[in-house]
C-alpha cells in the first residue's frame, strides 16, 4: 500500500477552513460523506484533547469548533505580536498595514498548515485503529522533536468517507527580532536546526528547509509503519502530479472511480447506440414487411372482389341454368303428356279403323249375290257383324286407356322424359351457340364501324 502525507495551506477559494475537518456543516448535503458513519469520527484539539460526535451533544460539556480553537490559540500566543506591530505601523504612519489576529488566520503565510495522513486506497487500506495508533505515535515523536516551534492545533480521524484518513493542522512560530512570538515557517525551521536540502546553494522555492522537514517527517512515518509490520511503497511521488488542494486530494480517488464508471457508461452508451441501430434496422425491416403485407392484403382484397363478382356471376348463371332446367322439366312433362294423348288416340283410331274396315269388307262379301247362302242367314250374319263393329268401337276405348296407362308407368315415363329433356337441352345449346355467334358478329361489326368513325374523325382533324 501507499503512505500519503499531503500538506497545504490554501487553494482557489483562499485558506483552508477547518469546518470541513470537524464536520461543522450539514453532512447530509455532501454526497461523498456517510452521515451515519460520521458519528464514529474522532476529533482532537490542543485545549480539550479527544472528542466525538456524542460529546458535542452533551450539554454539560463546553463545545468549541476548530475555528474557535485556532482563534483562541492565535489570540493567546500572537496577540502581543499583532499589537506591537500595529503600534510600529502607527508610529511609522502606515496604519493601513495594521492587522488583527483573525487576519493571521486568513493569510496563507501565517495561517496553520494542514496535513492529510492516509495509508492505502479505497480498494485496500489499514483498519482505522491501526491508522489512529500509527499517527498518534508519529505525533508524540513529532512533538518531542519539533514541538518547541511546531505546534499541533487540532486533528480529525474521518471514517465517513471512502478511505480512513486524518486531517491535522499545525502552526510554525518563533520569536522575531523584537522578541515577539509570531507565525513564521522558515525561521522556525532554521531555529530547529533543519538544514537546506542543498546547503551550498541559495535558498529558494526549490531549495528550502520545509523540503527537508517534510522528508524527515516521511522517514518518521515509514519507521513507525515498519514497526507495525506494514510494508509500504517507499518511493515518494514528488513532482509526479500537479499539486492538489485539500478537498481535491480527498476526493481524488473518487474521481478516478467516477472516471472508470464514466468509461463504463460510455461503453454502455456505445453498446446502446449499436442496439438502437440494430433496432432501427429491424424496425425498418418490419416496416417494409408491413408495407408488403399491406400490398398483399390489397391484392387479396382485389382478388376477393373479383371472386365475389365471379361468384355473383356464377350465381346468376346457376340461377339461369336452374331456370332452364325447370323449363326443360316443365316442357318435358307437358310434351310427354301431350305425346301420350296423341299416341294413344292415334293407336286407338288406327286400330279401330283397320278392324271396322275388315268387318265392312266381310259384310260386303256376305251381301254379294254370288253367295249361295239363304238371304235370311246372310242378313243375320250382317246383323251380327254390326254388333261386332259396335263391340270393336267399345274395345277401342279400353285399348286407349291401357296404352295411356302403359305410357304413364314411372319407368317408362322417366326414360321417355329424359330423352325429351336431352333433345330439349341440345336444342337450347344450339340456339345459345347460334345466339353467341350472332352477338359476336354484331359486336364485331359495331367495333368496325366505331373504328372507321374514329379514323375518319382523326383524318378530318388532321
């Protein structure tokens, strides 16, 4: 894991405010802070020692914010310096240079320096108890070595963010040439005996005692961590990244996580876009299928209308055929009845005529003088023949009825009627065929006359 000790005094919004450290704000409005875990945070200041969120709620104990603690410390230790300096300003007629103790807390050269201590990252870190013990041991040694000129003002162990960490604030001071105690970092380190990184070179931004001081503090921390069996990355990351402000440093890891989530979101967005393209393509295909289906439905509807028309025409033709069949049936029945009457009467008449002719011939033969039979017998024979003639006439009526009855028998009637129907159908078909030929001829002549009139009209227009 990595050991972090990050220092700073001010950022883009001015000097750091300790309200973030002791949670003197509404944590519910901070997305990166868990308000429930904030109750487990541990706080320390140079006047009261350790406090917690629970002790703040104890009305029997005085409650002071880190801002109040730091103002009290600065007032107690540096107010003499402020009053004397203001007096010198008035004496020199430069009262515009006068300051208050509060101004010292707002100036980035005299305000407290803040350090953040963290071991590990949000993925892996030491337990809060281990961090607390290590940093307390560090503060104890820090105070022994540098406590005469570097003073711890307050610190807070935060357990309510991604990784356990500690915010600590301290101030460098020493006496000035007038013997007044005042905040000044480089002079305090010089009195502590902290050397320049490169003593043979001129002091400057890249060669100052603060660099040596921070390096020594880092060695102290590594030594204490090693005593707790922690093996950490030993190579410092000086200059490897831009200087981060306190709040940026706290949420740096969270930004990395958000960046990773953003990349994942971008990938998901691309995937969704691809799916949308596929969906659009599928939707287009469905739309084309729907159009084709509508076209097919139109064709089906057209075919349906044609079928309906044909069915109507078929029904008409069927009706006509049924009417024709009824006509043929009626014609056959009537024709057969008439035919039966005619045939029977003809048979009767012809049969009677032949019989009577034969009797008349025989009567003439009997009446001939050439016959030698007595006249009486011949007259009697003629009389008998007359009686036979009457009987023949009466028998003809019986023959007529028998012939009619024979013709009206179902099997005879059915067979004869079918022959009559067939002849009738053939006759009707012939007539229809002749009618069609005649209609075609008339239509053809009409079209020819129409074409002739059109050609004539066109010639006349030309």
